[in-house]
């Protein structure tokens, strides 16, 4: 072997070792990057899981009706309210079905979907924003496609709040929560022969909690802003977590009464047996993560 050959071989070996080292460093860096990306992805998934995976035992139907062609100008707030309430309830682990500008068929199908999900351990909530009309001592939620000229049209085309409560009761729901932001002036009142103003007193079944935007027979004018006064204060009360549902509803009533200087006084009725808590599920999930 010549000296030249030895030098070439030695240089080749050195270059090979250096190249191998660079490859090893590159592979190590790539593996570290992949690990970081995977850990970040898992952390993000974990965060999303904590915040938004629905709980099958906590169900909600949220309806926001604003565009009533037969009732004059549109209502600006109910759809905004429905979206804000939906977001808050989903953050709290509710499986929420939200319907905007719902027709009679839309509302019927939504209630049927809710019915099929309810189990004996379910906490079920109904939120409705829009026009509510009382006829024959019953309160009806009005769909956007209703053409109402007489009181009997309300029965035929509206959806009774009591009927939805009956569905919850029939399915054995553990707790029934209702928020009705519908004590607006009856846009069809001049067409009626009988006096109709605000909502009727609602028969409260067992294990139920009901909040209406005004006391029976009273109306509440829409305030300025993107959200109604009831929805605004209800959402504020929900942020005080964890809190019992009864405390949230009572605090909402107190806040609305105070802010409106007594012009709007919501009504709260309760027959709850077991305590229902807002925020407990999300707090527990964060503590265990």
C-alpha cells in the first residue's frame, strides 16, 4: 500500500464518520421535533376534550326565533342569545341541539330528537327566545312560519311549553330546566277577541326549574344591545361556577330586576329534588387533567 493510498483512505474514513454524525444529528432533531408536535397535539386534544366533549346525561334544546314574517319587524336579539347560550352550555358539557328561525316542523323534529336522547339520569334544558303567546292558560312558543289570526291558530301552529315538559317527564328525566325569554308584546293581540298579554303561569312538574323573562301576564320590552336583558344576566350568572341551577336562576331574576329598575321582573318556579350544578363537570375535568 502506498502512502497516497493510505492518505486517501484515511480522508475517506474521516468524511464518512463526519457525514454519519451529521445524519445522526439530523435524525435526532427530526425525532425531537416530531415528539414536540405530537405532545402539542395531544395537549390540544386534551384541552378540547375538557372544554367541549358533550355529556350524554346533560342535554339541551336551544331555539332562537327572530324573523317572523307575519309579525312585523324582525326581533334582533333571540338568535344572538341562542348562539351565546349554546356556547356557554357546550362549555359546561351539555349536548346542545340549537335551531335558529325554526318553523313548526323544525321545532317538532328538534323535540323528537331531544326525546330520543333523554335517559332516566338526564338533566334536560329547554331555552327558547322569540315570541311566546298565552291562550287558554297555556303558554305557546311561536315558530317563524306561524300565520296567526285567531286564538285557535296559536294552539294549532304554536308549541306548548307544557307539552315539551311532558316529553321530558315521560322519558323520566332526572331534572328539567326551562328558560323562556318570550314575554314580549303579543304581535297578534289586535287580531284576538280575548285579552292576551305575556305568558300564562306554567304548571311546574316534579323535578323542574323554570325561569321566564317576566312574571305571568306581564311583558318585557327588548332593550338596546346585541342580547336581551334576561340572556345577558343569565350568561353572567352562569360564569359564577360551580353554582347550583337554582342559584343561577335566582341570581338572574335579581339582576334583571335591579338593572331594569323593577320594570322587568322575571319569574322563577322550582320543584327540584336533586341539586343540579352548572360548572361542576368542567371544573372536575380540569382538576383531573
